[in-house]
C-alpha cells in the first residue's frame, strides 16, 4: 500500500524529535460550490531535530512510532 506524502508548515516543536505540522487543503462545498480552506495538524517524527517553527516540510505516513506520531519527516522537503 502506498504511503501518503503531505506538505505543510511546522507550527510547534512539541518535544525532542517531535514536531507538529499544519497541512492546509482546499475543499469545494457540495451545495454552494465555493472553495473553502481546511487545515489539519499532524504529529511527526523529526529524527535529527533539523526543522523549526515556520519551516515548510514534507511528511510521509509510517508505522506508529507513539500514540500520536504516525508520520515521519522527509529530508528532501527541506527547510
């Protein structure tokens, strides 16, 4: 099964080797046909502590690392 890759912005560094990434997406309203902006936050594993608040990152789905962390950062996504 392919692993999803999302891109977003780091909103907080919640601890050692952990970050919170906010991913924005555009969704079309089914009745009014207007585009709305929706966002969701994902907890991700940052192995080398290389990303800080405000950095753009790419995250990839992985096996569960902890209770909330099921995403890992991709180094090519770059800061």
